[in-house]
C-alpha cells in the first residue's frame, strides 16, 4: 500500500511542477528535465571556471579587449 501512495504523490508533484521564464513555459516532466539540465550546465560551468582559474584573468582581459574593439565608437586606424 505504501508504494501506491508513493507513486501517487510522485505523479502529483510531476503534474504541479512548473517553470515560467518570460515567454518560455514548461509544465510537468519537461519542466523537471529543463530544471535538471540547467543545474548540470551550471555545475559544468563552475567546474570549468575552477579548473582554469589560473588562466581566467588573461581570458577576461582578452574578452574585454575584443568587446572594446567591436564597439562602434572605438578608435579606428585611418587608411
């Protein structure tokens, strides 16, 4: 009898689980999969940052220089 109650409560949780973010909406098992994949992606990004923390200042400096060079008001060389 306890298994029946357990599966009934799991079914209720999966039906009521909702994610709404702007135009994106998910409900039920797809919402659970989206949430789980979001957690996995965040964990992978955090691990990558920790692993390459010694190279992070150089990477950020290069990314900043790239962003500045792509701005419209950045100084250009005259031909």
